[in-house]
C-alpha cells in the first residue's frame, strides 16, 4: 500500500503539469 502511494507521488512529481501523461501512466 505504501509503495503504491509512493509511486503515485513520484509519478505526479515527474508529470508536474502533464496531467494527461499522468493519467496514461496511472
């Protein structure tokens, strides 16, 4: 569970403003 949240936060940070890219990787 913690790993999933950590990865999610990491992806959000990497995506920054690229919301659509975030959704694709989600």
